[in-house]
């Protein structure tokens, strides 16, 4: 399997997002029980610095694209963001063998590129920032595709690290057939999107650990973030669970 990582974020305390995603996928290979031979799967990666306008020239040998988080918003007037949206539309429409995964900004840019014509929008969340570790209630329809992760509990909730103010806004019945909202919580009602065998997105950062989130909070130091927001990052999460779902999606 060959994965292209569209990197949109500078290193955090010396760690790059591509390195974090490689680690996440490795953990997902160990977590995933649906594919007992995952130890024999060879995965290669190629990194593209999208903010420097780097994108693949061919998709023939690419099996999946991972889009990282970013300090930018999908509606910011940067040429590389518009080009990424054009690339994603081209891949989705003309290269059906390529799977798409996005985290945070990646989740939002996939939604804006592929679903804007259906009424889906990226906007500031009127409930404010979602910071630190929060739980996500998975939708039963989503979990039906990942039954080995449910333990017969179709109302499962799992925690994840977050740093975002924008959200994907989906009005009633605006998703096209075959698209599913992954999950929701009280702060954000679209915590991910899913189209079987094609697209998976997470609003949260499964690739982040508490050290990474705290480092971002300290570096940015937004006055809108409360003490409770900052303390929420210093908690345990269920990132390995999300890693397992990601790997199952990539291998499925």
C-alpha cells in the first residue's frame, strides 16, 4: 500500500504530522483484529508540502491520501487550499481506487471540496472552540461498517484530542446518498464523515497525544481558551480505537 500524506502543518516540538500519522497507522495495524495478517502488510509513504504547492502529478500508484490538520481554514484565500480542493475533486471523480482520509482541517477540506454543492458548509462553530479531550458518540449506521469495534454496544462513545473552532455544517438531508455522519457530541454535531470504501474523516486529532495538544496550546496561547480548556488536553483518550478504524478503512 502506498499512501500520500498531504502535510499542511509545521512541526510541533520537532514532530511532524506525517510522522504522527505513520505512528497512528502502525498502532492501528496492531489494534485491528479483522486483518490478522497485518504484520505482513508493507506500507510506503510520500510526503507533499501542500502549503508550498506540492501535489502528486500522478495517482496511478497511490492507494490512499491522508490530509493533516492546519492552522488555516478551508475558506482562507490561499491558492494552495483552492488547488487542494481541485485535486481532491479530481481524485474523487477520476481515480476511484484512491481512498481519502482527513483529520480536522483535512476533514473540513474534504467536505468543502466534495460536498459543497450539496449544501455542506465550513463555518465558525457558534458554540466556540473544542479543546482537549472530548467524547464522540458514534452513529449506529457508521458502526455497522465496523462491527468488530463495537463489542455489541451500538451506542459506543470514544474520546479524542481536539483543537478546532471551524466545523462542518450539514443541513437536514443535505448529504448525498451513501454518505454518513460518523458521530457527534454536544459541541460539534459532525465529528466525521464516511462513504464506504472511499472517504473517512475525523474532526478530532487521533494522531495527537496530550503532549502534542498541550504544546500547540502553549505556542498559540489564544486568550479565548480557558483554564478548563487547557486542562482538558491532559487526559487519556482512545486514539488507538480510531487508529484501528482508520486501518480497517484503508485495508478494506
